[in-house]
C-alpha cells in the first residue's frame, strides 16, 4: 500500500493510502490493515472500524482501520506507481 500527502482544510499535512482495486480487495478480505494519517505508517491487526488508535511509528492517536478510512473518503483508489 502506498501513501500520498494531502492538506486538510486547516492547512495540516496528512497522509492517506493509495491502493489499486486488487490491493484493496485483498486488504479488505484478508488483512486487518490500519493506516496512520499523521505519518502514513501501515499497521496490521487493526479492527476495520478503528479510530484514533496509537501509532507505533510516531506515537500519535491517528491510526484508522481501512474500512473506516473508506467511509471517511480518505482512500484513493486508482493506479499505484510501481
């Protein structure tokens, strides 16, 4: 899973996952993937509806489950750069 940065309305830089359809399908049905919006780290073993879990990489409470990010509109589905 790749990441890209984006700027929030408040001007803060955050990160979101970028996945292609196959990668998304695999992640949704076999992995419990979480993603940190503050540093872009990917975490395994996160519930699909997780919100504001602690990130092992940066320590911020910004890890969300992949399904939760999908509902929030924070996953870009499209071509992934190799």
